[in-house]
C-alpha cells in the first residue's frame, strides 16, 4: 500500500506521540528538524507486510541526527529485543506478550506491542502478540502457540520523554523477522539508526 507519513516536532502544540492509530495524522508541512515516521507496504521474499521506520530532516548546518533522538530510538530497539528474547517454542502469543511487558516495565520502558504473523498475504495464521488497542490477552488469536520456522512482523512502539523537546516522542517500528525455534533473525536486518534526510555522502567532497 501507499506510504503514510506522520510528523513529530518540538512544537508544544503538536501532540503526534499521543495520537490514536485509528485517526489520521494531521496535515502538516515537513520542515527541517522534524522526526518522520513512515509506514509503507512492501513485498520481500514473496512475504507481504507493512514496514515502519523513522527519519529526521536535518536543519541547516546539521550533518547528523541529534544524539538525543538517536538515544530515544535505541529504546525502541531495546523493546524489540525484549519481545524477541521471549520467543519460546510452544508459548502462546498472550504468554509472550505478558512476559515481554513484565520485562519492559522492570526496565521502565513505556510502550505497546502489537506483533502479528507474517505471510504471503500480509497478516498470516499464527499467534497474535498484543493489539495496538489492547495490551492484555487477546482471546482466540492470542492463544495460538509459537512454532519454529515461522515469520512475524515485529511491530511495536516505545514512548520516550525527550528533555530537549520537553515532550514525549513515540518510536514506532515494524520489521519482518524469522523465528527458527531458537532465535529471531530479521530478514533484511532492522533499523538501528534514524535515517538522515538528506543522507550524508561521506565519499563526496570538495
């Protein structure tokens, strides 16, 4: 499907981090200093899902993403790790969610997990691990067990207070991954750094 883009910025009147996923992002003009969340549908290895990544629009004079935003982004990566560390063969989706949420609360991470099986048609058969509007058990879909050699869209968000902006920032991520019965491997890696717009080209210069 076509991409959607939403914008987070230090403007106190912009509250994108608290917007419900059931509502459309507000119409805003992308400006330097904005943190962009992109959600787009792709087909990779014949598997179909949406993918979510983050980018930052460099301000004049900036050459890299501000460190405070990158540190917030790393909380999202940590939440991915917490979730996938709880992938154990035979556990139900609800059990995985409970274990992951228990660990994230111990680490003081705020956020939500809403991960689903990935297949040839988008959402596929298998255990639902949380819903964006329900962080408790999901009767039925969440009761399915985890099996080896299955694919998942690791979809979640972490909410991080950014002192420099005096507000919360929501790190929303979704990446396709494979569970082999022992560990989770991302099909084509996962985003580890916020993308810079424009991308810096270290090999060019005057």
